[in-house]
């Protein structure tokens, strides 16, 4: 019985890690689509959510969804935060392309 419980807890923890990482990716995908459609305010809010969630996951000490090896490759993506948020706040059409590039870089770095 104990073994079964421990096994289920491990499965639950793995599912929760995967869900958190999927939510980070979804926020970036939403920002990208909204920016491409010219809906800059929803895109800005989704981008903020992406950067906040990614930062939180990278700083998570207990049960992180992002392994240490991937954190190094994801760190440079955080440096784009202020520029992208500013582009979106200005309603700059270039933000759609920048977010698309960020999305591809995130998927590559996160191994997704």
C-alpha cells in the first residue's frame, strides 16, 4: 500500500511540474497570437504573465519544472522582457515577430 501511494505521489508531482511549464508556454503563445492580431493590450498582459511565471519557475527551489541545465539556456530570454513589454505598450507591430522568435527560442531551450 505504501509503495502504491508513493508511486501515485510521484506521478502527481510530475504532472504538476508539466502543467506549470505548459502554463508558462501557453502565456507566451497567447501573447504571440494576440500581438499578431493587433491586440496589443491582451498581448502585453500575457507577456507579463509569461515573464513572471518563467521567473518564478526558474527561482523555484522545491520541485522545479525547469531543470538546472535548461535554466541556463532560458536565462537570456528574460533579458527581453522590458523591450517586449514596451513594444506592446506602444502597439508596435514588430512585437508580433519578436514574440514569435521568443516562442521558438523558449520551446528550443525548454526542450519542448
